[in-house]
């Protein structure tokens, strides 16, 4: 096994396993927090409900970040600026794709703006930096960007933290099995931007691919913001059956175009282990270089359902473009907030009741039916697509849908957490 990053070869492995006993303690702890830590203020029916929207509007993932904001704004427009008889105010903050700035902006939203709920965030490290503060301040927070680290919902779970996007195993695992079973690949190189969430995503693919019978033989981790992928593409083994990627934003555009320039397109297939190169916010710029890729996602704008067609038409009318995953995840997060407000008569100030209603969320979202598990993480369908040229457009075409996938991949939670957790450092596979 070769693990390479800028000429170094990290080989350490770090895995965390939760015991069944610890799992029980965590579940009990959530119940205790709910009964003792929640505020019980009187309703403030005429004051606005303030929702903070955190998104990295400057930085390498700006194209994905604007979907977070536009998804929130579209939902508020559709409910005419009101939920359960109360005006809704969105307060948008740019955290610049920096974890420390995300915490600073969260404190501003909570302490100065007095928001009732926070949504958004594309960066696992940002959520992890915010999590303890959010819990201490008792502010409901719905991760609706693309912060995927499993530890967000599985380690020290908080009754205030929810996720409507996806976790690091949930979306990549079905693609790992599909790649082995349907694409007939037996060996793989993984390549991901060098940050926690992207690495966890390719590791989620790698674990499922190896469990299906395949072998990951090489790992490459270019820094976020890499402009020249030549040194990394040059190192890709030419005998592998597939290259599995998670290179997000502008980096993904550069990678796939340079991959084609190196003459590898059509020789070694590329799969996207989550919406990176193939997210609709990036795909038009990637262009024909992305044609032929397979990808996995929880949402694509080409889902054929009345709810999604209505959503796509409205999003296009508002923004002039098709919605990507973060747009739908945030739109659905606000729908979940609205559903909980309707159930509580708009009284978001009584947090225990509001959180209990939010936990019971069950919606027919644009992507399909969604609901939360006991750790407040979304259960949803996973969609595998092939990128094709249809007319004059480059679009994801659905080839397989796996229904009702949870973050435990069909295992009992107690069994899932016995497994080694997804790898936070590299060099694990191929040993």
C-alpha cells in the first residue's frame, strides 16, 4: 500500500470505538439534558423567529456555499416570511471556510443577534469547533451544508445538534458496493482534499469497497486549494480498477480537467464518493471532463418527482441555476423547523417541546421522505448517478436508488459503534 502526500508517507491509524455501555450512557444523557437543560420561557408570539445561516461564502467552496443561503431564502419566500404566525428573519454569516471564524460568527449570531436556530456549515472542522458552544448555549443547530464527520452525531451527541445532509459513511458506502458489484473494479486509488470531512468520505467508500471484496492500494491527499494536480495524477497507479475521489469545489474542477489532460479519462474510471466534482454547483464548470463519472449523493436535481420538480423550478426562477445538495438540505432544514413550529404553536422559546417536535420530523422533501434517527441524523435515500451529456447539458442521470439509508448502514446502532470509526488520519487501507 502506498500513502502519499507531498512526498511524505503517513502511516498512522486512529480509530475510536464506542462500547455498548457508552452508547447507553449517551442516550440517557440526552434525555437528562432535555429535561434539565432546556429553557422554558414564555412564548413570544409576535417577535420574529431568527434563524442564523452559516456558510463559507468566500473561500474554495463558495459555489456550494451560496446554495445553503439560497435554499434558506427560497423556503422563507415560499412561506411568505412567516412560520406558525410569526415573522421569520434570516441572518447570514460568512465564516470564510475557517473553523475558528465559524465559532466567532456563531457567538455573534447567538449573543448579539439572539437567533433561535442555526443552520448551514460546509466543513466538519467548523461544526466540531462550534459543537460544545452550541450545546452550552442550548441553541438548536441543524447541519445542512456538507459537514460529514461521524463524530458530529455519534460522539458526545447533543440534543441541540441535528443533521439534514449526510454522514461520512451514509452516502459513500452504497457506491463502494456498486463499484465492486456493477463496475467490476477490484482495486482502487483514493484521492481526497486534505481535510477531515473529505478524508472520512473516501474512507467510507474504501471500507465498503473492501467489505465487498475489493482492495484500496493507494491513497493521495492534496491540500485544499491545490491548483496543480499534476504531481498527484502522475502518481496514480495505472493498474488500478477505479479512482475514487472527493475533491470539492474549484479544486474538483481543476482535478478532473487535468485528469483528462493526462490522458486517463476512459482508461481508469473515476467515481465521486460524495457530491464533490459532480455537485451541480461545480459540474457545469467541470464540463465534458466529468462525463462518464459515477457519483453518489442524497440529492440530485434530476430526481423525477412532483415535489422535486416544483422545488427545482422555484430555485431556478429565484437564482437562475439548478439546486445542488446544500440548497436542498437547507431548504429541508427550514421545512423541518416549520413543521416543529406548527406542532408547538410557534413557541420556539420552550426549547424542550420545540426540540421534541423537531426530533419527530417526517417530511416529503424534494429528495424524498426524510426523518431523524435517535441521534438526530437524517434517514434518506441514496442515489447513484452517471454523469452524461443530455442535449447540450452535462447532468447526473440516476442509475440506482437505495431506499431509507441511515448512518448505521442497516446495522443496529449498538453493532455499528463497535466497528472502528472512520479514519481521521491516513495510511490505513492496503495494510
